[in-house]
C-alpha cells in the first residue's frame, strides 16, 4: 500500500461528508475522495427534513447553513382535485419544528468544510476510486487515480461508498440489491417571482391525472416540478409549457402571475427505487449508493445525513474493538422506520401517472376524512429520528421479511 488510513470515504455529497466529518470528530484518520469538483452541479428538491438537522448540528454547520440563507419550511400543503389538505410538522416529534432548503451549490461547500476543519481528515478532489483492493472477500482499500494520472493504492480498515446513484464501488462490491420500478418522469426548474409566505410549506398538486409540485428554496426561489413525459413537448418549448401547466392548478394561476423560470427545465426519468445490502467485510455503502427512492418525495438529503451519522457511530465503535478490517452490521445505514417509508414511496411511484388506478386512489384520498391524519402520520415517520417502540417492532418485521 502507498498509504494507510482508518477510513476511506468515496463521495463528497451529504452522506460522505457527514460520515467523514463525524468520524474525524471522534479522532479517526479519514481520507475523503471525490472524482469531481465540489459543489456538485445539480438540481434537486433541496429539502432537509427536521430529523436531518441534528446531524448538521453535530457536524458543527447548522448555524452556517442557516446563515447561508437556508429557507425554513413548516409542513406540507396538498391540493387534490381542488380539495386543499394541510399537515404541519408534528409538534414534539423531533428536536426542530421546521425543515430547511438550501441549493446544493451553497450546501455542499459547507458540508465539505466540516470535514476539512479536522486535522486528522484529508480531502482530495479530482480523485476517482477505480477498484477495490482486498482478499478472500474482505475489502482492505481502494486503487485511486488523480486528474494528473497518478495512481495510488490506499489501504483502510473500512472503505465507505458514498458515490451516488450510479455507485461504481457498490457494483464492484457486488452488494445484493432489490430494484423496484418508478414510473414517474418529470421536468423540474427553479421558479422566481412567487409571492413569499411567512411559513412556506412543501406543496403538491393533483388534478384528475395531472400532478405537479412546488418546494421552497433559498433566495425566494421555488423548485417547481411537473409530472410529464419530456418527449411529449418539443425541447424548445419546455419552459413555456411547464409554466403554463403549473398555472392549470386551482389557486396557482394568481400566485404565478408574475413568476418566471430562471433555469432551463431538467428532465428526471429512469430513477428506480433501489435497496441494497449495505455492508461486507471492510466495506459499507451509504446514501444513494445504498438506497434510492423517487426524488419527488424529498427524502434523499435527510436520509444521506442520517446514514452518515449512523455509520460514523458504528464504525468508531468497531474500529476501537480491534486492529483489522471492520465488519459492520449488514443494514447499518437503515433506521427502523426506513423500510416502511421506502416501500410506501416505491408503491406510490409504481402506479402509472394519470392511470385510472391513480385517479381512483387520489379521488378517494380527496374525499376521505382519514387522509389528513394519515398524511400527518407519514410526515411524522419522515421527520422523527427514532420511532415509537410499536413502530420499531413493525419495522423490524418488515426488515426481516423484505430486506435483500
């Protein structure tokens, strides 16, 4: 080996930065690699659920995230066939009564700074982990190549794959996985000129087979999404047609009278729901490298932060217990409530958009007195770091029944 570390983390997104920063804070020597620049150029929902905020606080960056202009939001507002449904964030279920949204070009450098401030950690950008090193099924390091072509064999007691949806390392590690369909395709873009609210909410709209979303972001922007197959519209007309589609929904036409798209619409398609076994000896996967869900539900950043935190806790204890490669529990990145949420999201995203089945489900939801209580329960599961004992028991059963 050319060098050795306690832990090598590959991928400097929210999951990788959380794991690296929190391990370094515990005194572990950590090397963080990323093949590209930071910030990563990307458009996403930006929603950080309240349960993700304690992780930012533990990393020492929560105040910095808010100072960068992060927008607080306070619940969910839905319009289903003209029926308005609202659910605030459940009071007392979590430490913070609000969520945050901050665009990734502002958030990612803050998270990376949380790693760099620790003298036992090192960050190398422009380095690609090309291969796993090891023997007899145990991972002992990575072979990485820099932008200048230099290749290094880097040893570690634990290699952490946090390299995203198309994780090279998860494929190389041959982690068992389950693939579930996601029939949703959409166009998303930043929207400006929407009147500001004192307490904005995550908003979703459904009108007899058509659906859209509008989520708060920093600087007064909204992340707007329209559920449509991009092939239906000429590319040159995406922006115009997307704004016109948003104005179709009850209550939005007046609010969007002065609105305009400030970025080109980006197509989102082919993002399957993926569930992987997350560990093997000397190796663990977290974030999108371990689990992927429909991004329309806004869980990605929060799950990534919390998975990084859980891994840091478990890896620190395992590193202290011996001298060789670390073996972590097979589903260390999952929380007890994860599987019910994962399969719930997967079920909803498997229903064909605009189908008679979807329309029947949504019409029933619009007229049912149980919809708001169920929405509050789902929102509570999404924001609560640790579930009630009964939910833990149910989640444990689901984990054993459905996990790969």
